[in-house]
């Protein structure tokens, strides 16, 4: 058992703290302020309070201080001292046994239910602290809440991604089937393979026509215009030479074939795009897409 | 009101006035809910909505749909991305359980940064 767990067990063993009284009895002015701020025009809150207001009645207020026996306060102190200095609420589960009437005087008691950790979270390493509160009118329990916070040590900001020289970008494998394509991009041409037998356009390139079986590929030069047929936004993992996130779009060219490439912009399916050529080095020029104004 | 019924989508514009007036109406005086300078100093991009308000909005979303005769018995919420000033908070909901007069409604409240709140609300409707 860690020190934090020992402290948690000690605080939990104390059970419920002494009842803390609401500043005011349930009252119409505070209900009306709440309804006005939330924008709720529910007509039923003239004799009873909105259930979701239950916690409002016993808030500590502007100059409020936690009482010494408050279990959440004690557990926060333990975790602060262990270096878990930040806090964020994660769950609030409220059960209302009945509606509260104007004039009723509430009090609240709280106990520590559970402390779990250390857990790795998106915010940093931390502990989940769960308390249970009960609201009372006299000795009648009228509402309950299970409340969970994450008390965490803020994660250090990630190192900025080092600029990767473009030459280190992932390079296409160029072979006899595809070299006409990359020769084209170097010259600012987007070339689509066309069968020398039946004339079928095809992409990606291959040695043989899937339609007629001819092995005499030629090409035509595309206008470089099309629409986004589909796309993905790549967040993870990191890709050499790229800053994430980036968009890879499958573009349906006006000539009829579909071609993948990076898209620079806010993508949407059906969007008009045009090709752009980016020279990586003397050997390699990459085609990509950008939005195209309809004209 | 049957299992599978959807609640109409509802949008809340979280203006700074909204964030602050709801924080004060719920008696939550933590600075991150009304003081942008301090919120930014603490690593937030702006002031953001407090939990008691999120609970109130979830309750309102369900009772606006179910009508004033419905009684709210439980609001269970899990919090995700903060809802900052100037965000639009979009609510979606669906009836997932019905046992006689007792209904369970699943609710999601989402901003451009992701899910701000997911939860369930239990209500009792008149026979």
C-alpha cells in the first residue's frame, strides 16, 4: 500500500463529515436567477426547485472555506503534497429522491468513497478521487451525488516536432511501370496510364491492362482537375517529412480515374480540386491537391 | 416517447455572458469561470462552463423535450472537453430505456473540441 493509499484509507474510515448547512433555505429568488441564467422557461418551478440545483444550495460561496473534516479537502491536500497539483472534475452522478419545496433548509454530508491511482491519463499521471454526498432536510435524505475528480500532475508539454528536411520524406518506389508518372510530375504533368490496346484509362499504373490484357501502356496528360471522392485526416503515427494532422484525399479526376494525394485545405466530399506540383529535390516532384474555385 | 426516439438537436451559444451568469447563478466563484486572464494563466484558452451548469443544461434539454409534467429522478454525467466561451455546445439525445413511466435518456453535448458531456437522465412521465 502506497502512502497515498494509506492516507485515503484513513480519510475514508472517518466516514461522513459533519453536516454543512446551506446558506439560505430553498427560495424563489435564487431559483429565478438560476432559471434566467440557464435559460430554462419550465413553468413548474414556483413551489419547488429544479432538481439539478441541489448542489447550488450548499455551495461554499465567494468566501467559502472547506471545513477541516471535509474528506475531499483532506484528500486534495494529500495529493497536492505528493505533487499532483491540478484538478479536473470527471463525473457527477446525482439522484433526486424528491423535489425540494420553498423554505426547506438543506444540509450536506460527504464521505470519501474511493481513491484509485496512479493512472496515466491524457492530462498527466493522476489519481481518481470519488466522494459521496447526501443532502438532508432534517433527517430525511433528499438527494445524493457521487462526484469524481482527477487530481493530476500536469504532463510536460511535448517536445516540438523537429523540422524534417524534405529530402527525408518518404519517397515513392519508382520502377519501369511507374517512371512515366514521376517523369511527368517533374515536368508539371499529371499523367494517367492508358492502354495501348483498348485505350482504357487506369490508375495506379501497372504492366497489364485489366480489360484487354495488352502490355503496351501509354499515357495521356490529365487536366489535373477533379473532385474529392473520399479523404482521411491523418493524426497518428508521425510520418517522416510531415506535420500531423494532414489530409490524404482520394480524388476522382474529370478523366474518370481516382488518384490519392495530400490535400491542402478543409476537405469535404464532392469539393472541386486541382493538382499542385511540389518539387522535393531534383529527382522527385510530388503531386498534391488544393481547392479549386468553380469558374 | 418510445425507445429509440431522438430528442431534437439543441444548440447553446456559450457566450462569455452565459458562462459567467450561469457560474454565478450556481454560486460557483472559481476564477476560471469568470476571469479570462486567470483562466489563461492557468493554462486554459478562455473561461469555461462549470459542472453545475452542465448538469442544469442536461436537465433542461430533457425537460424541454419531455414537458413540464416529467419528473427528473437522476442526472449522471461524465465530463470531457471543456466548453469554452465562444463555443457552440450542441446537444443530442435518445430514449434508451422505458419501463412503464420511467424513461432513461442518453445525452451528448459536443463542441468543436469533442464531447463536453455524455450522460444519462432518468425521468418519470405521467401515465
